[in-house]
């Protein structure tokens, strides 16, 4: 099992940047693919980005391509999401999620694809 704790959220002006962090517990974190999701008030939780257990492969939702970068440091049991050029529509609670690496890496964009979740961190982008 793995436990996840997000941090780094806050209030930022449009066009600004934030880096979210996801700290994981467990010696086997390097065997988990990890994703970031977000949920705005009144909306369903949606996929943002994912990174393979080794860090070699990533993929993103279309609405963040070119603006957000996901990365990981397995030595520190940490996954990060660097968010640049933030827009008011990026305002949401952001969640880190993990799934064991077996099976296909690509296409895991549903909430039900990830059994492990953090508690979320709030990002608010003002216009």
C-alpha cells in the first residue's frame, strides 16, 4: 500500500505559477504509476497528468499541455506538478493518486483507475 499527502496549493494570480508536491509513504512507491486529478466545485474530478513509475513516460490532459509538467523523484518518494501560466479555470482541489505499475500505462484517466488517493490541496487562481 501507499499513502499520499499533497502540499503546495495556494492563491495565485492568473499567469502565475505553483508547484504541487505529493509525498508518498512506503518502500515500494517506485513501483506505482502516479497521477494528478482536480475537482472544481460542482464538477466531477478530472484527470490532469500521469507519470510512469520510472519517470520515463508522462501524459497530460489537453487543457494543461504545455503549461503543466509532472515529475517524480523516487529517491525522495515524491511526485511534483509544476503549473505555469495558470488560469482562473484551473481553480480546483488537486489530488495525487497512485496505482500499481502493472498493465498499460497510457489511458488511465478515470478516478476508478487509481486505488490510492491523497486528501487534496486547494489551488485558487484569481483573475
